[in-house]
């Protein structure tokens, strides 16, 4: 590693129509270097650091173009240190669900980012230390580990890989593949679900991007390694979709056993709501519940269940904005007369909580997944035959939402309108529900037949018959 004081730093550069359009350019011992940023302020900050190093008389590395102090810092940063800094960076603005997902991914990959396996602690103890403490910012700052977990954490710290090692050509492929292969497995060694692998890989990728942002790495090393992740099956299995008469039978069974939950499940089916959105529903969100005809809801929030230790409020349910929406963005949803009547009946019989929520838990708190989940399974076994109850048909309450969206699409409602009501993008809607759309084959066959006959001589047309639809 050679250092030079022959350094020239140029003015900021700009590239039009580029995502990273603001650049810093400099010259070390006749060799050109550049780094590009998305914002002018970031580029200016990087240039200032280079200028300060040059004024202090620091040498610049002729291979990377970086000041000596930066190189020293890079060589000292370990994966464990970087992962903790990444958690601290993301924690204040992350939803509780995102915090748990981040900790889960980092607790999975960190045991693979070590220099040796000699003396490696028990996997369960190590995961508990990483997931429940190291990658939980509040606990790490406010509590102290003891016993086996403390010893496991010391082992990780002492043996964590230096981040710069990931950029060494002779080791990069081995180390990145080892980490990715670890992500692809569950703790019992069995293959993890494709969606789980995709989620954990995204966190791993983001941490390494953060290393690039800090100038610890010149580029994300994952991009230089060819690794095939399991295919993510986004399309809904049509076997989970219940028909309207089956849903009606299920709601009737719910109404017999747990009438306070009938309207809750009705919201999932008739209004395409997520369970968290239904739990967040307030009286003020029921904009119009007429005596007859269609009504109107204005959805304003979502209350997904999270561990109370991961939320800022200590609540097991985190009140947030609608999924994939900015704060204060609402979603208007027309609702059919069936749901209007369910909601009117619910309000008349059960009222609301003091803060206006329609649905509550057994002790007056948030409605828990375990409560409505048990009620749902009981209704399925009461309504379905033994073979149906053992099948995936409406196996989860969430499948009511899938059934409702499928009903809308098969009724001929345009995809953009169904997507708007469900809170999806059109692209996601069509990708997820493509396999559930049916019942239109005869219409499309007839239109193709008409188009063909427009260009067929009259004497030949009579010999053609419209193709019959394929039975489902």
C-alpha cells in the first residue's frame, strides 16, 4: 500500500439525467478518482473531507485514492460493528415490524461473517444474544448482557470479519456466498421460504450499501457475485379462495359463536381490508352507512401486531399509516349493502371503544390475532366438510381478503379500481391474482372468433363454430 502527497481535488461535477448526478473528482499521483452521489450536499461533504485531509498533510492511497485516516478507519471496521451502526441508523424511523425483520436478518447472517468457527457458541444462545440485544437498539443502550449470552457476544465481536475483507478478490466470492447460503436456510438446516430469503438478502445488501456510503467499501460486493435466490411465488394459490356462498356460511357460523367478530371478518371480504386495517377502523371512518344500498368507508390507518418490546409505545399493536402510503393518506372504499348491514348491526349491539374503535379484544384492548384466529378455525370446522377443513380453503382470515379481491376481478371490475380499493398497485394486483381470474374465457373466445371471421370469406364463415370454454 503506497501513499502520495501529490493530490489535486477538483470542483464538483454534475451529470444530467443520472440518479447519481453529483460527483467528486480528484487526482492522486497522476491517477484519476471519482465518487458520485445522489445529492449535491453529499458530494460537497465528501469533497470537504478530502480537502481537510490534504490540508492536514495526510498521504492518499494510490490504489483507492482515499486519505490515510480513512484507510485506517476502513481496516478497523468489522461486520458486527457495521451491523450495529446500521441498526442505530435505521431504528428511529423504522416501523416495529421493520425493526424485527432487520434484527432477524442480521442475527441470521452475522454468525457466518466470522473468521473462524473455533469455540463457536451454541446457535440458540448466539441468536438470542444477537436478535434480542445486539440488534435491538434500546436494549443494547439500556441493559447489560450476562452469562452465556454475554460470552456468545464477546465471541462474535472478537471473531467478526473486517469489512474490507469482502473486497479482496481472492476471498470475496467465498465469503459472500457463505453469507447468502446461510440466509437461504432455517435454523434447523431446512430451506427457508423464498420470501424470507428475499427479505433477509435485502437487509444484507442494505448493510453493505451503507459500507459503501461510509467509504469502507468502494462498491457493493454482492453485485460481483452470481448467486441464485429461490424464486418468490407471489401468485395467490387459488385453492385458498372461497366462493361467496362459502363466505356467507362462515360468517353465519361466526355470528352464532362470536357475533362481535362478524363485521370484522366481513370487512376483510367485502372491503378487501387487511386485518390490521380492520383493527384500526373507527366510527369516524364509516363515512356513510345508509339504511339501504351501498355505503362508504374512508380508511385511515393500519394496526399490525408486533412484539411490544419492538414498538416505541410498548403496545403490542402499532398504529401506523396505511401500508405503502404516506402519513395522512386515506383510502376511500365503497362497501356493498351486506357489509353496511353488518357494520350497522355491530355498532347497534356492541358500540365502540372510548377512542372510537369498532373492534376490541376480550379485555378491552386491541383485538389479538390469537382471538380472531381461534374463532376463525372453529367456524371453518363447523362449516366445512372434513376434507375442506383439512385443505387450504380460507385457511387464514387473510384469505378472506384474497377471496374478496378475486370476486371483484372475476365480476369484471377493472383492475385499477380493484387495486385502488385493496390498496395495491395495479402491477402487484395483476401479478398476485393473475391465477385467480376466471369465468371470462367464453367472452374472450367470442371476441377472437369475431375478429377472425371479419377477415374470412362469407362462404367459409358458416363452417366455423365458436370454441367452447374450458371447464374449471
